[in-house]
């Protein structure tokens, strides 16, 4: 047992996860699917989301060329980092505004921009590169899931393409198993008549939180996950959906209660007000709740 989930301290949380996985041999392999939230579950989301840092960086570059952009309320709110300003403008307007920064770019051009940013990314507090903001215990859990023939997908409230660009390198998750908020594309032809695809400012779906996560996972893979892991109110419906799986599912909630090694905070949905603290929901519904402070001997992976 010592070589399984080595960064997880012995105790009821680790035992519950291992016992569940050891008991799924009777579940057909094609039904063994796990979806794991990204921000705050697979990597650190404080003090700011990694993807938000990417768009802020792109915006700062654009403002350096055209200072008038900073006068737009949406961009002013993004540049300020003021949560009150962001809330006042509203997430839909902010999301459309930051999407406009890459309007008309091809998928390859967007991917190159993500790669360039990720290559020089440093966490605002720890200074760690991108690999150093990933949670080591979650990487071990992914390995354990795969050892039991569980297909692993990643779900995000942010833009799908950004996470798809990093998912294989960080988690070994193929891009097609990433479900998030989808940007629209426009098909056309270049000057030589060759087909091309370009990004637009439009959103193909609602922000990927709450019930939308279930709908988008279903639309993407056509299956209910047997296992769901999240950390915020935006993951509640996904966790409930997995727990209610006809074969008996597993819902795991990561509780950010470690101010010394990470951040201590109550995780909340980004696009709506939680009616009840998510940890209270998890306790009431019988989810497996992971205390970062108690259950993890190590928090971050070595970059």
C-alpha cells in the first residue's frame, strides 16, 4: 500500500479512494470514466487563475501598442485585478472582451501563444514555473485511476483550448478529453483558396460551471462519469451526477484549508452565487472530502 498514492497520508480519505478503486473490477472498462476539475483541483488557482494571467499578459502587450484599450471598462477591470470591478462588469462581458484579443487567430496561432506564455510563466506568489503549481497528490491519483483502467478527463470553467494545450504535458490527458467553455470558430479560405479556421469572439456554449459541466461532458463523450473530483460550488452538479451513477459513483471534493503550504479559502463558483458552502454540501451528501492540510504530505509537484 505504501507505493500507492505516496503523497497521501494514511487515513480514512486515502482508504476510501483506494477501496473504491479496488472494488470497480465488476464495472465494464468502457464505463470507467473520471472527470477532474482543473482550477483548484489539479493546479493552483490562487491568487489568480493561470488562464486569466495568460489573457492579462496578452492584454498588457496590446495596451502597450494602443493605450486606449485600457479605457474600456472590461479591460480596465481585467488589468486592475479588482474582483469588485470584474463582478460589476460581469463575467460574460469580460469573457467576450478577452476572447477578442485572439479574434481572427488560427488554432495554431493561439496554440503558439499559449506555448510561449507557459514557457515563461511564473506563479505570482511562489515564483514556480507551470509544473510547480500542479498538485503532486493529484498526479498520483491520476496514475492510480489509470492503473484501474479508468479513462481520465479534465473539466474546466475556463477556455477549452487553453487547457487542451497543456493537458497532455501536465496530466497525460489527451486534448479530446478536455471539456470547457468553447469559443466559436469561423471556416473560410486564405488568399490562395486553401481552407482555414479562425477564432471568433462568440461563445459556443454557456460558461462551463454548474449544470453546464454535466451537459458538456455528455455532449463531449456521451457518458456519465463514474468518478468526479472538484473543489468549488461550480463542481457541485458534476459531483452529484457521478455519485448518483447507477453503478455507484465516487465524488471527491478538495478542501483548500492549508494556509501554510498553499492557500486557505472557501471555494466558490465564479459565475453564480453558491446557495450553500460546498464543503457543507459535501459533508451532507457523503462525498469524500480531501483536506489539503491533513490528507496531503506534499502539495506541489517538483517543477
